[in-house]
C-alpha cells in the first residue's frame, strides 16, 4: 500500500504527464546516474505497466507506458498490464522534466524484454529507484536484481 506522500507524488506525476506536453532533458551523464544507464535488471516481483495517453479527450492513442508498484488510476490510464517477476529490463536513459510546474520529476526510460508492448513506445519507470551509500542511483533492490554484478 502506498503512503500518503507517495500517493500524492504519484498523483502529481500523473497530473503533470496528463495536463500538458512535458519536455524532458536527458540527465544520464550526471555522475549519480552513470552506473545505471545500460544496466540490465530482472524484476523480483509483480509490477504494473500502465498505458497512458496525453490526448485531451482521453480516448487514446497510447503515448507511453509507466511502470509502477501498483495500478494507476485516472482518465489518462487506458489499460494496465501485469509485469511478472523474472522479466528482463535494460535502463536506456534518465530524463528530467524541464517544464513541469510542480518540480522536476526524474524518470528512467526502459527497454522491457519479452513483453508485448507497442513497438517504439517509451516505457518509463517512476520512483522505483534508490540511492546507494556512495550517492549513485540504482533501481530499487526490493523490486529489481542487477544482472551486471
């Protein structure tokens, strides 16, 4: 279950994605993200893949996918799939919103292997990352196992 703050952050993230066309700048070259880009992981437990649209009438088409701990809700969510444990993913890049009104959320762009998602559609991971004692960022070890060790 999500905490109160976590729920509010997810709602703000969803509203910021749905309310306007976000512009993202790549921040993969920042020192704290250097080790994560290109890294491969395996999911350790089930997650949700949410199909989202930026369309004003919320009828589609799908614009991107967001991987979260649990299903998202709201008119911009067209469908939710289950991402099972054992799925291989690769981190492609790290992005930060450059025009979001409620801060600058950081998202991780993924390649999810073996899933039947629409080709060439961005897949983003939001929040499921953690900071190691040296300040470097990794995907949350409660949900992902690094395959780069």
